[in-house]
C-alpha cells in the first residue's frame, strides 16, 4: 500500500447498542500539508454525517480517527 494513502476509522455508536459500535474504514490519498490533512479530515466527517443522515435519530456519537495502515491490513481494531 505504500506511503500514498491514509486511512480513517469510522465508529458509530447507536442508542440501541452503545457497546457494539458500527466500525468501518475509509481510504484517501495522503495530503502533503497539515492544512490539507485538516481539510481532508473535515471532509470525511461531513461525508460520514451526510451518509448516515437518514439514521441520525438512532445515532449517539460519531468517532472518526486517522489510523495506520497496519490496523486496516491486519484487521486490528485499537
């Protein structure tokens, strides 16, 4: 996978199952500046919120964090 991609872990906590969050990963191109990485993170957050808008009444919390590639490749969830 090299050094050209970054991964974001999306965790969604619901009212019905607060101890079993929905977890999935998003892959994006790596930004060259800190400001670009900040914008990318904001874009990912906005896209996730828009994607889950229909189910927003069931959702307690969104947690979106940047994770290393080995977390995604090996399937580890930290």
